[in-house]
C-alpha cells in the first residue's frame, strides 16, 4: 500500500475515536501527508474529504486534474471549472457520504473563507479541527522522516560553520547581505528552499525575537543572532547560533550567552520519553530565572518540527503531553535586552528510547570559528 | 493622518453599512493594509480587532511588542506570553467593546484554528468575512499603489526580454535551471522576492496550468510557458509569455498561440469602466471557442492584483462587478493540450477613465528574441 494511503487509513480509523464522521482538508501539510499532493493555500476551493469509511474524495478546480492524478493515490476527483459552484459539489458529496448532520474536522489552517462556506452549505453539521486526528499521527516520525530531518540538520550545521568562519569579513556587511549569503550556501549544499525567511539580527535588532533582516551593517562587537535552515526531502532544518564575528562584545554579553547556553543544555538533558513537554520548558526557564533574566525570556522553549516548521509538540508551560520516542522538536531558549542585543541558541532533537539525539552539533560558543 | 490609519478609519465607517460591529484580522494583507504591520500566518494567536468606533486593538504575543510598535500606528497592544491564554484577552476585549453578541468579520484567510477559538470564546456572536469591508477599499488602488505596480510590471518585462534572448542557449537547461535564472535576474534588477514560485512549463508540462518547474530538460521545438514576477514596494508583478527558444514548434502550436494572443487582445480591448468583470472573460472565451479550443481553456481569464497576487476583482463568468478606474487585474487566457503543450499569455492592466493601461509590454510573440 502506498505510504500516503496507509497514513490516510490510519487517519480514518481515528475519526470515530474522536466522534468525527469526516475530515475536510484543504491545501496544507495535512493534505500532503494524506494524499501526496502538495499545493499552497489559495482562494480557489480545493478540498480532500476523508470519510471514516470508504475512499477519500477530492473536490478540486478542473485545472488540477492531471496534477492531482500524478501526485496522489486518491482517484475519486470531483472537478469544477471557473464560473461553476464548487460548493454544489460539496453538497452532493455530503449527501452521498451522509455527512449533512455529521461532525466534520476542518483542516486547522483552512481559511475562514472556506469554513464559512462549509458552514453555510452544511448548516446541520458541527465542526472540529483536523489536528484532533492528524497531530497524533504526525507527532511520531517514521524512519524516512527522521532521515530527512537528520540531513536537514547536518546541512544547517555545515552552513553555520561556514558562515562563522567569515570572522572579520562579516563586518560591514548588511544583515540582508549576510542572509543572502546563508541562503546561497543552503541552496548550493543541497537545500530545497529555506525553512523560513533567514534571520540575521545584529546588535539591538537581535533583541527583537522575530526580527528577520534589515539594511543595518554589522559592526565590530555586535552580537548577531543567526536563525536559519533549509528543506531536505520535504523536511526542514532549523538552527540558531549567536555570534560575535570580530571585536569585543558589549558588557553583559558573555554572561547572557553563558546563561542561555546553560539553559539550552539543561533543557536538552531533560528530554526523555515520559517527561511532559512543559518540563523541558521549565528546565530552560529555571536556569535563566536563576541568572536574573527570567522576564527577558519572552517565548516558549520550542516547537515540534516535521512537514511544518512549527507543529506539535509545543515546548511550553501548560503542555502536559508526554514526550515519546520519535517526536522531534526545537530547544531554543533566548534572552532579549531591548535596545542592546539578544541571544538565542537552538538545536532540533529527536526523542529516543532513553534520552534524545541532537540534530545540530555545530559549536554553541559565541566566537567566530577559525579556518 | 498616517496612510494606514486613514485606511482603517474608512474600514470602520463601512462596518455598520454591512451590519458588522468589528473586523478581526490576523496576519494577512488586510492586517498590513490597515495597520502597517506585516507578518506571515502562524500558529500563535495574533489579532487586530477593529471596532466600528474608537481605536483598534492588537492582541499579540509579547515577543511582537517592539516590532508592532515600530511598524504600526496602532498603540493599544494587549500582550500575552507563551503559556498564557490569549483567548482570555480576547474575551476581556469583547466585554470592553461590547462585542459578545456582535456580528464579527473574520479575516478571510484566518485559520480554522482561530475561527474555532473565536466561536468558542464568543458563542453568542455571529460571524462574517472581513472582505465584506476590505475588498471594496482595496479594489481601487491609490497613486502610490499604482506606481509600485507599474514598476513591478516593468521589471517583469525587462527580465522576460532578457530570458527570451537566451534563444538556443536555453536548450538543454532544465526547467528548474531556467526558473533559477529568472529568479536571479528578478532579484538583481531590484525585485524584493518573487510574487509566486516561478513557473517554467516546457512541452507537455506546459499543458498543466499550475505546473511550477521540474528537472525536465528543454528540447528544441518545445513551447515553454514562462509565468513569473517579483514584488516592488510591496506590490507584485505577474506576467506570462509562451516561447519556443529554438527549433520547430509542434504541429498546431502556431494556430493555438495565435488564438490565445487574439483572445488576450480582445479581452484587453474590452476593458473599460462600467463593463462587468465577466464580460472580459467572455471576450477572451469567445475567441478561443470560435477557434474550437473552448474546452481546453480550463480557467478564468484573470484575477485582481494588489497586496495579494490573487484578489478581487476576479475575471470570471458570473462576476457581475462593474469595472472602475483604479482597479488592477490580470488578463491571461490559455489553451492546454494534455500530453502536448500549453499556451498562456498574461498582462496586468489598470482600468483607466476610458479603457485600460497595460503594465506589461514585452513582445507577446512566441519566438525567441534577438540580441
């Protein structure tokens, strides 16, 4: 059986367990995970209806006919042409599959535009979220997935080392220049596109946790947050190091870096099966609080990584999900001093039978790397 | 008044007209249009609540504090930290603004994850879509927007001419190679990132209207669909030409190309204020039907272009919206012969007082261009 089909069958088995009659997917990683067909979200109606029994059905724009047949094992396609009403096809399908009064799980990233249409077309139905069945399946990666994630980790490491060896040559480059160079190296070394817009946050820009890049020139002594990764076989890398390319770092920097590095180490050491996700967050937070920077660690410690760069399990206070072998997530504590600098250190880890495997091993120190 | 603020005020004026008490935006082009703050959709709760009266309010992750203040005129931020419950802030805000039983317009691209949360937190509220107020505002572009769109059009033209001058040098390149070269030129000439994944569809791949690129090598005589563009000042270019770089095209190709070119010309000539959008579609379709390819023109004739590459007005049968000066959309008929080749020709146009202005003027012929 096709790998995508067997995932769909497992999803179908789970639907009754959560009291659902069908999942309705739209272009997303869930859709790819189940069908093998990959597309970006768009304003045209494209659904995969996965009932608890029988075969799934695509409702799709006519122009996707050939592409879906090429990419997916799903063979039942109901096609609509521009100018026709796609919701009429959905209504017919709901009758056929007896879903009009059913409990339907909408894809978590489905646009309001489409959930609104589904609610209007099927006013007697009730709605939940597809994550109720998909998260559990996608949480534990299979060997092929782990292999791709390992390769994406190694690629990020390789580029990190190469960039850090720029040393003083990085001074005077803009953040955007350096980000372009990272992107170029990721592509050259086999990346299939960046996992997210590469982050280069120098000096005070590093204190904005979700800063991307700017035209600010890197100066001697600037701490620079480098957060990037690229896809390999459909799975993303995601790694962060904070580096001073040349010159003397600002006061307080070394103490902050050491704190974040210890916090990251403590969190990684806390990872093993059976531990609740929030404990990993706590392990990092305790170190940072003890050093007096608790209020400057303004985000969770990590996020799951798989087909989506951000997915379950979230490593955050309140998440009591117990870690299991095969889960993959980031461990990325940070400390941000507004107007001064930020420090973040991030590796991805796989939960193993008795601890974890790090997917990133490039030096977690803050100095540039020698040739 | 800040340009973003004045757009928000116009949006607020319109809310009562559609019977709504507030719009609730999430990271989207609507959010940028109203606030000046730009972010990608993500799994963290980030909303801009725009009530019909008073000032709008952000509910956002704490770590976005500085970024939002830097980017936006909106000064009322309610921040939540990872581990806290963002919906509690939304509930408080709903009390404060008296929205619990209101009619709320959710951003059209808001994820089901968040609309579900809003429905659960505000069970007495009813929901519509933000497009009910935003589409009308965004439909007519102001001068700054038109200027950016003209520049994005000129950039696409420039790169199109340069690529077509490759002539026989393009033979043997893979589609992916050629797409990379297009992307490189777009960036080098000032593009701020591609409008969408650049499409290079050679030979039979051109017959899949939404094919992107593959490792197929371009052969002599292959018709190649080239569909691309890049952003300039936040606004995208989008242009398509179908080219034979060298060699003799397949039988039927010249007739198909001539048909599509005539259809595109007829559609562009039909553009003027007061004409329903569907008439532009009909003008193109009539030419293609008369040539006997009606059933191979499997998509609408065009889509509006603004902050989103695809937005209103859609140029499609059934859309009776009357064109107005300042609207911008694509005119892109195509004919697709499965297993053989496809032909699509696309320009963007601005509706003017008495007709339209094309934003793309590179040759619409199918031959390579000389030096």
